[in-house]
């Protein structure tokens, strides 16, 4: 039996292209339907389920808050609990300002260049110390005092498990001002001055354990320091010739 294909090749290609086109259109329609379904489900979840959850939890929070507020003394109890939670942190952030007395004794040079202090100011915000004092040996004693401060170090442990002590310079930006001659209570001629410097914050930090202030000629363990030399402080002298 002999079969003769009377359909031209062009017609066959056209029919094949139409089948491909129909398949693509059908697939695109199916994908669009699936995507539309997904978008619809997401919209239902966002605007339906999540909104319902938000409303439910918001109402639950308000109901529980109302119950707590109805309890007598609850606000005072919550305030105390909050204060207790930050008590430990506040304690660790406290400074040990009593170390200042050990510092003053250590940085005071030995005679005849020792100085007498009339006023000390500690600014913990700017980390500065200002000292007003007087010296018997005029400018030589003042210069020795300044250099002693610049050469003084602090040594401390940063924790109980620290094997090696940390060593830092005590001061920076040491400056002198308001120098003038005057007379003390006994009529001696003295040089009055103001000296200020920035100190390292570890000096007064509570977590600086076993801190020592090490000067060129003195060493002071400030945490075990018990007293202040009586000759360290004295009233401010008067101007030269004031008593005449």
C-alpha cells in the first residue's frame, strides 16, 4: 500500500508552531494562576492572620497590665526590682576617690623641694586634678614637683586572674599657672602656684585592684593607705608684704 503526503512542508511547520504556541500560552496561564494563588494566600496571612494575632496579643497585654495595676503596691515593687537589677553595675562604676590622699603624699617631693598644699580640686568628668600650694624653695621646688608628677606611674591588676600588673603614666598635660610670691603664717617668703593635670581613669576605678602609685622616690599602696601626713596641708599664704 502506497501513502502519499499531500500536505506541504510549510503547512506542517505552521501546525507545529501553533502547537508550541498553545503549549506556551497554557503554561503561562497555569503559572499565572499559581502565582495569583500564592499572592492571595500571602495577603490573607498578612492582613488576616497577623492582624488577628496582633489584636489578640495587644488585648492580652492590656488585660495583664490592668491586673498588675490593680494590685496594691505593685508599682513600688517593680521600681525596687529595677533598682536592684542595676545595683551591681552602679557599684562597679563607683570610683575610689580616697586614693587621692595617697596620690598627694607620693607626688610630694622630698625636702628641701617639698611643697605644702592649700587646696585640691578633683573633676571626675574631665579627669583632671588641680592643686593650689606653696613652696619654700621658689621655682626650683615647683619645677621638681611638676617633674615628679610627670615621672609617676600607676600599677594595678585588672582582675583576680591577672598575672602581670598593668603599668601606666599617672598624668598628662601637666601645667602650672598663677605663680606669685607671698608670706606664710610665720612670715617666710614662699612661692604660691596652681598646678593641674589630666589623670588616667584607672587611678580611681574600682576594678583597678591592688593599685599602687609609684613615684621617682616613693611608692604608695593606696588601697591600704591609712593616714595623711599632717604637714601635707596648710592654709593659703598671704600676699608678700600683706602683714606690714
